[in-house]
């Protein structure tokens, strides 16, 4: 699937629609999910134009991949849910139609702030 420049996260990255920002650096933007499924529900997205995790891992530079992965932990620390601070969370990426992905820009959901329950419900 080719990248759709009009997807909602592309618009957030361009500043065309607002988000409740948690963290931003050279590689990632993180903001709260508009429809939270757990007490804490954050999204972490890469700044580059990647449709999903497989697209990202196929095309992104090593620097982008490291920056994105480290960004997840940076956000978790900032939210106080990192295992480093004795807590925990679920990081989940839906990939393509069969994976239930709705927004075609790679994102990880971070669920936490409580016991998040079974992996698949
Ligand atoms: P997915 O099904 O993995 O593609 O998840 C897409 C997520 O994006 C859903 O959890 C939505 O609630 C969330 N979402 C959609 N639009 C926005 C928005 N404008 N700001 C924040 N989160 C959004």
C-alpha cells in the first residue's frame, strides 16, 4: 500500500489538526489517543511516511528504527508507566486490514495506568 498523505496522523504531523502532545523529538511524535481504551492510552508515531511496521522495517534507516523504538520507552518514562519506574504497559501495533489497522501511518498504542488485561479480547 502506498502512503496516503491525507491520513489523520499525517495531518497531525503537519500541524493541520491538533493533538494532545506528550513528546516529540527528531524521530517520533507522541500524543494521546482521541478515544482512550485504557486509563492511559498514548500513540507513538514515526515522523517519516511509513504505512505500517513492515513498511517501516523495510524502508526506514537504522537511525530511524532505533529512534522510533527508543521513543516508545522515552514516552513510557514520561507517562510514568515504564518498567524502569516499576510499572508496565502494553505496546501494540495493528498492521494492515487483517491486523485491524485504521490509520495508515505506523503507530504504536501504549496502554497503561492500570492492569490492562488479556492480550486479545
Ligand atoms: P488503529 O486502529 O491501530 O489504526 O488505531 C488508530 C487510532 O487512532 C484509534 O485508536 C483512534 O482512536 C486514534 N485516532 C484517530 N484519530 C485521532 C486523532 N485525531 N487524534 C488522536 N487519536 C486519533
